[in-house]
């Protein structure tokens, strides 16, 4: 048979050859594509393996070095037992050497990371800085000789900030970030870099490069995240002061689960320049940077040392508001709002008791406590998802292209970031009907992306309206501050955060409204709390999971959050210090 195409003729044979050539080209392209993907994944796995080995080797080398140059156990333990104020005083008056303090903390950090995997690598330059501190004459800076640990996503010159993602391996940072520069200028010695979960947008603690961090109080449980390594290292006694980031609770969740203090400042109060966040462009609900410490004095010292002209000069977007001692030291009685239940899932009995006990302390100290009802928590969660995942999670999926996805992140990644909109709607339907919970659908649909600029502007208006509503509720009750549970529950078994993720409402509320929030350890789960857990209401799927996963948590730490309007960090710290002092006094008398 012959076909005639205008000026030339095509016979059967030619058609056959064309089909063969097309099929061959297509299969070549397909196999090329598949092979390229296999090759890319292979390269990524090799890169991950090499980096993990480098990290392990560096930790081991530091351990070997300390075997020869370390302190005696007694001397080390005396240093490690000192609260921040005593440590600082002794470094200032010269009765402690910076090098000894560094060696004490290096050896404790290396010791605890063997079981808990909280350190990703030591900062080798620390030793040189400690020696320089000890040779220094003249007036000492406030953080003189204090070792500080840093979450891995803090840019440190010469080190990668991977955020647990292979794509960012072998990208050493050209410079320290603003906080690290200011800390060094104030005499601090950055000495360890700590672990985080892949992408940091989950409150788990694992990534394919550095592995999984465990809880210092129960290694079968998670330390919370994403400042997982910081919470764990400080909770285990291997650091006295550390720094992390927080867009939905990443400082406060690990602080609560590991029993340490932290402060998430108002975004803008201290610099956020030079930290690795996957979606830096999502500025409506941006990430905050902040300190974690063993005690409130550590947080106060950190804030006083950062709020100085050096930082204001390095990052001119930060308003030059120095630390205001007149607010921190004020004794005026305050009106403080409190709640145990955010209006989504209740907090477990131990967390509720934590708030109750803090309330009693504050009342005894002369403050007025008033029950506060959080306005529309469903709206706050929806806004969070719209502002953080409004690009349909493209930034996240791009960052993880060809990467190995960590098992602890797979479900979150698939459902929130990768699934097409129709599947998110189906999952939302499941949560609503089987889980008796309409909120996940709103969140999942928001994570499918905002479809136009005018819709985006609508979200901005909604966010402004929600913030105003919250402010007006506080004003109506004449509230100066709020106290609320540190989180909905104590640490749960590793890898299970996705099953309870709605609980993030307890922390991300304060990111949505951009209020400073501190977290303070106030109690531990008791046998009585465990008994009361039997009556925990399980209306939704998340609540059912919380009840199940909270079993066996006796002895785990419980924190309370302290919150004040924007730029009132000093007020938050004042209340935290007041409660910390009362608890310590109570312990001494009992
Ligand atoms: C499957 C649907 C769940 C719906 C209800 C929950 C809504 C929560 C939405 C997303 C979960 C994101 C968890 C965020 C954890 C925050 C970690 C963080 O602060 N990261 C930032 C950082 O480390 O800097």
C-alpha cells in the first residue's frame, strides 16, 4: 500500500521503519531517564553515606582527643553541675578557665551522643577560641568562655547547613550567621552542632544523613523537634546554652519533651539571617531563632548578649531595642490568662496539672489569673498551613527531589507535601468521617496551594484579622500575658508524631500571631496523671492516638508556655524566672 503526502510518497516499509525508529527513540529516552534517576539516587546515597561517616569520625576523633586532654571526672562534674549564673560568674572572675569549661562540656556531649545521637559534629575551632579567652586581659564580655551548641541549620563558616537534606551536603557556608557572629563577639564558644529532622517541618528527630536523635529521659521516645539535638543535648547535660529555630514549635516542643527552657522571640526581635529554612520566602508566618538553656538565667543572658549594637549593625532589619531590665525586674502584679485546652484536643492530665500548678504559684505571688478562650483554633491552623504551604509545597518537593526520604517523614511528606489535591480531599474526608475531625481537611486543602494572587491577599487579610481578634480578646480581659500547656502531651515513642500532628496547635498558635513564647519545665508525669489518662476524652482520631501513645510516660518532663504580646520578651522571661524561683524554693522546703 502507498500513501501520498502532497509531494512525496510513503510505502509500508517506510512507515514500519518510522514506527521502529520512534519506538526505539522513546524507549532510549525512557531508559535514559530511568537510568539517570537510578544514577542520581545512587550518587545521593553515596554522598549521604560519606557525610555520615565523616560525622561519626569527627565525633570519634574528638572523643579520642579528650581521652588524652580531658579533665578528671570530679573536676568535670563540678563544672557540669553549675547553673548558668554561677558558671558565668566564675568565668568572669577568673576562678574557672574557659578551656576547662569547654573540655567539660565537650566530653559530656561526646559521652551522651553515643546513645542519644544528638550531636552531628564538633566545632573544632572551639579550642582555639577558649585558649584565646584564657589569654585575654581587660574587661570580659558577658558570654566570656561559655560554650554554646548550635542546631545544624545555623550557618557556621566552613560547615554545611543541610537541614537533613542530601542536596545541601558539600555546600560549606562562607560565613557565620549574625547570631553566631554576635555570640562570638560576646565571648561565647560555639562547640557542637546538633541534629534535626529532615526539612525541619516535622517535630520528629530523624534524617537520612545523621540518623535519629532519642529522648534523654527515655531513649525509646522522641525528643520532639525540630531543634531535637538541642533539646536532647541540653536535657542530657551536654550543653548549657544552645540555639535553634521555630516556625510551629521547633524550639518549644523539644524543650517540653526534654525538660529544658527555651524562648521563641517575636520574629524580628533578634536576627534570623543565616539559618537554613526550606521556604525562606514564606514570610507571613516566618521562622524565629531563639535560645534553649538549662535555666531561665541562661535565656536572659543570651537575650541580653544578643540585643546589642553589634547585632543591630550586622542586621539592620532588627529594631535596635536593647534588653529592657526595667520590664524583666518589675514586680507589678499582672493579669494573666490561662487555658488547658486549646479547643481542638485537650492536653493530657499531666500537662493540665502543669498549668494548674503554675497558676497557683502565680496567684500566690499576687497576680490575677483569668480563664482564656483561644479564638477559633481551626482558623489558626488553617492560616498556618496556608502561610507555610501556600505554594502547594513545591519548595519542599524541590528540596527533596532525588533525596532519600526519612522513614519518620514519609507519611507527612506524602500526605501534606506530595499528594495531589483530590487525594488530600479524600484523606480529609476520612479524617472528618472516621476521625470525627474536620480540621485536617482544611489543612490539607490549604497545603494544596493558593491558586491566585488575589486569593493570597485574601489569606493576608484573614491573618491580619485573626491577629487583631486575638489582640482584642486579650484586651477585653485586660491581659498582660498568657500561660498554656507546653504541649498537648509528654514525649511519645519515636516516629509517631504524624499520628498526633494536630497537637501542634498548642505551639504554632503563637507563630501565627507572632507572640513571644517561652517554655519552662515545671513538673514530671506522675502515677496519678497516668491513672487520670484513662478518662482522657477521645472524640477525634488524634485524641485517641494521644491517649494510646502517652501511656507509660511516668517521670517524663512537662513544661508550661509563657506568652506575651509582640516584643515583650522581657515580660515572658520575668514570669518564667518568677515561677522557676518559686518551684525551686518549694522543692527546697519540701
Ligand atoms: C494530615 C493533616 C494534619 C492536620 C492538622 C495539623 C496541622 C499541622 C500542619 C502541619 C504540620 C507541620 C508540623 C510543623 C512542625 C513545626 C516544626 C518547626 O517549627 N519547624 C521550623 C524550624 O525548625 O525552624
